[in-house]
């Protein structure tokens, strides 16, 4: 695997940071969505439009937020699987993982990784 130069422990460290940040993002978005819904029902008649508009914005952006989550997950799984291939000296496995990650990022189809990284 002469074309590759990967520090597996560095990859592991980065992936742990990505997982932490993704969890924090997911929690913040879930919390915000719940908070805006509660504000919309608890706000007086003069203020109800603002949280309702923000809630509507969050709902309209749901597809984009899902796509962001798909890219984070696919990138993390692809990097992890490619690194395993690198460690095992299996360049084909690493390349296949990169290709699968690219496909999963755009489609949201993580079946390659759910099947244990086998075609």
C-alpha cells in the first residue's frame, strides 16, 4: 500500500472527535425543535408567530439536516473501514470503503457498512 500514509491512532482520535461533535449537534437540533414547539404553544397570541416560524424553518430544512447527518456518518464509517483495510494491507478494501462512503454520503444508504463492509 505504497500510495497510502495513514496514522491509525490519529484517525481514531479524529473519528472520536467527530462522533462527539455529531452527537452534540443531534442533541442540540432535537432540543431546539422541542423548545420551539413548546414556545409556540406557550407564547401569548402576540408572540406565537415567532417560535412557529422558527419551527416551520426547522421542519423545512429537515432534508438538509438529514443529508448532513448522512455525510457525517458515511465519512466516519468510510474512514474507519478504509483504515482497517490499510492496517490489514488490503488496498482494495480501503478503496472500496472510500467508494462506499461517497455513495452513502449522497444517498444515505449505509447498507455496505451495516453488512460489515462487504459488498
